[in-house]
């Protein structure tokens, strides 16, 4: 049995203070989410009467969720968001992998100047107006593809993936060349299977970005039937637009739910992406640290 190293009084005091601070920080971050969840299952009248911390639903009810889903735009917004997430992440990963493969290969012509030009985009941009006219010029305005194509590659994610690809031994590329394989065989059959952790993390980054995106939708989409869920959420929270949620119900019932609809919509629009995180957590340390060790 190994002898445990005995900690000094100062070390134990530091651990106690550090643990306490981390617990307090975690509570400060978690409680707002918990409050929104609990408030969404409460009636508005009882909610405004409650003082201090809210630890459990006040007059438990699911009416806020029932009324939220009476708005057809909620489900429609979900469908539009799922299109942006599924199709967008597929396009993101494919183009980012191709770009990272090019930047990670040795003895490629014009690789260095192209790399510099790519990195510059992390610090400088043309601005919103040129961006708008560029997207419009490609005929993407009014199309859900305006949520996918203009953000097809993120420079930071490209650099992380390029670093991961650079870690793969060059001898594998030589073996593929000897066997008569080309770049596509090398990328899709060798490099990508060996970089699953990196792909999982980068894919999650892209998925979260698409799920939370609303600004591009506000710029380029004109029809409300094309709005993603986050833009619907913005209408409800900022513009107080609850059209379609109170249709077919009386004033008393609408007042019974009131502002708790907003909490329900926040939960509805946030919960799916929160559920995904625990399943992807095991890839984070390996996938992200690859890009942090070497530039």
C-alpha cells in the first residue's frame, strides 16, 4: 500500500478555499438556467408573488408549454434550425477538412501565402454591408442556404483541424502513394478516421453556432416561415410577439400563463443542444488540446 503524501495546513486551506469558490461560481452559472426551468412550470400570478430564490415550481402547470406549441412557428422554427444544423455541419466539416488537408500537407505550392491570407480573416473583415451584398449577389437572399454557405468555414476551427492533421505521421501518406492512392484516399480513408475526436469537437462547435445563430437569418430571410427557432425566440423575448399562442383561449387562461410562455420558449430552444453536450464531452480533452499544443 502506497503512502499518501500528507498535505500541509496551507495546502489544505488552499484546497478548501478553491473548492468553495468553484462551487459558488458553478451555482452562479447554473441557477439562472434552473430558475428559467422552474419558472416555466409555474403560473405567472404565483410567480410574481414569490420572493427571493425559486427552488421549485410555484403552482405547477404545463400550460405555458401547451400554449407555446400552439404557435405553429415554433415547430416550423425547429425544422428550419434542424436544416441549418444538419446540412450546415455536414458542409462545414467537409470544407473545413479539405482546407485543413491542404494546409497540413508538405511542399504544396502557395501554401504559406494562402495560410497568411486565411489567418488575416480572423482579425479583419469587410463589414456587414459588403457581406450582405456578397450573399445577395450569389442569389442566396431569401433562402435557407444563406444560413449555411456564408459561414461554411470558420478560420479558428480550420486551424485546429489543420493542427490535428499535421500530427498524423507523414509515413502514412507515403504508404498511400506507394499503393497508388491519391489525395482523396488519404483524406477520407486515412486522415479522417484517425481524427474522429477532432471532428466530434469541431462538429459540436459548428452545431452550437448554427443552433444559436439568428443574425444572418434576420438579414437574409424575409418570410417568417423560414425563420429558425432562435429568431422566433427573439421575437417573443424582445418584441413581445406571441401571435398564435393565445388563439382559442380565453383572457383568464392567457393571463394564467402570461410571461411564463417566454421561459417555456427558452427551455424549448435551449434543451436540445444541452442534451448533446454530455455525449460529446469525452472528445473535448483530446480534440481541443491537439489545437492548443501546437499552432
